[in-house]
C-alpha cells in the first residue's frame, strides 16, 4: 500500500512541479534486487524439476536391472503421478496455513532423499519410495514457488518457467553424460546431491525479502487493458496471505480460473498421450538410428522445445491459450493416424512435429500462469497460482489412464 501511495504522491507532485530524479544508489539497489530475484526463481525452477527428471531416469534404469515386470513399470508411473496429484488437489484448501520456509525445507529434503534411496536401492520397493519422494518434492515445490510469485514482480513467472524448462533438458543430458563417461548410476545420483542444496540456497540466500512493488511500465498498461477474473470493489493491496479468503471467494476465483485451467489440462493431456503412448511406436526402419536412439532423440527434441518456449515470454505473449490446446490435440490426432497407417516417409518429419509439440506445451504453461497473474487481483493471486497448478498434473494423469492401454492395444495390432 505504501508503494501505491508513493506512486500517487509522485504523480500529483509532477502536475505542479518537476520531481527530483531517484537517487542513483537506490536505483542500482532496486535493479540488483530484480536480478537476484530473477536468478533466484530461475534456479528454483531448475532445481525443483531437475532432480525429478534425473531421479526418474535412474529409477527406470534400476528397475530394468532388477528385471521389473510391466506391472512394476506401471507402478513407477503411478508413484510418479499420484503424490503430486494429491498435493495439488489439497494445496488450495490448506497448504497456505503452512509458512513458506518449512515447505521449501520439506521439498529439499524429499529431493535429497529421492537421490539417496534410488542410489542405494536393491529392491523395487525402495526404488518406488524414491520415485514417491521425488514426486512429493516436485509437486510441493511447484505449488509453493508459483504461489510465492504473487509477492514479487510478475516478471519472475517467466524466469521460473524458463528454469523448469531447462531442468528437463539439462537433467536428461547430465544423467546421460555422466553415465556415458563411466560413472555408475549410484555415483551419478550421489554426485547430484548438490541440486537440493542449491534449491535451499537459492530460496534462503538469493531471493530478497518481498516488498510492495509496482509492476509498472508495459505490464501495468497490459493489466489495465485486461478484464479481471472476478470483479472486486476492494482496494488492491499486495497480498499478505490467502488466510483471509472465504470458501465462497475461493470457489468464485476457481470458477474464473477455468478459462485457463481447461486449455492447459487439454494441452498436457495431448502432450503426454503422445509421449507415453506413441513415442515408442513411432519407429522408422529406414534410418541408421536404433529404436532406443530414436526414442532418446524424441525425448531430447521435446525437452528442447519446452525449454525454448518456456523462456520466450519476453518475446511472445499469447492470451488465448485455448488455441494452443487445439493445436496440441491436432498433433495427437495426426501422430495417432501415422502410428496406425505409417504414412510419414521420414523420421525427420517426426522430429519437427515433436519439437513443435514441445514448443506448444511450454508456451501454454508460461502464458497460462502469466495471464493468471495479470488478471487476478493482488489479494487473490497467491490462491489462484496454487489452484491452477493442478492443470498439468491432471492432464498427465488422464493421459496416463488412456495412453497405457492404447499403447498395449496398438502393440498387439502390430
């Protein structure tokens, strides 16, 4: 409120006389804080998803060494999805009662625990416990850090999204590179225990204390041109917490969020239906790449597309995210027909489509949360960001329910 009052005071003063320029040291301090927060959220996004990506790759390797059956592979997928889904379903109802620092500590401890459990795993059960810990860490971290963006300038959403996109690419490359260099999976995982430590250091030492800030400039003009998700007569103030919101207010905000939640659910449904159900079936024999190499290329191109588009908010902003949902559903239909009829002549066409798939998915994620930040009032933003987190996990869960049976059905046909 003090920042807003100061802005109005400066505006009134400027009508009568020219105001003095802001002292340079203060301006430099403010710019330094902006960069620290930007880098802090980028590292938080990287670390939150990095350990998750690496741990899952390692868990699958260990399960394969233990000759896990198909049912156990499905159990890995369930252990990967269900804890995150439960956390995100319950988060809007009561997670705000727990302060941010304990949440971040729990997330970091679970991330480290997942590395240690999978590294020293000698049984399927232990490996699955590692998968569960990684899922808890990732889900709790995403809800926590996206809610935390409500207390900082909206630009940090772009940095957070870019970090999460980089995690998929760098996580897969680092695990592959270290194991190819000769490190055992166990030593590779133990060498990555610095990732949870970096997450905790970024939160406790790099981020500055949140203060009332005026987004200003281009974002302020863009916000004024938008229609709010719900109408409110209350004066806008930077949120202290979501504790004061009644259940009726939460339901009203959630209904307004459906305009963005539903398209993002559809994007992730189509995206992970392709990744879980079709990638292994898009096999080309007229190439020097083996089946396993083709699958790895699909994964790397998808992660590259996600990283680029999640980092693109400063260059390209999309308000109507339902267009991205329609395009992603068309991608799913197109590749499903190709799996059935095998009409694409070259794997390089599939490479382009999968890169495009990643671009659409990353763009939908970053623009959804950016639009929510613009169109919610300050007092509702923390709750809105936490509630919208369910979108990606719900889409992934629904796709898993359908993609795995369809994958088996198509395998029997071929």
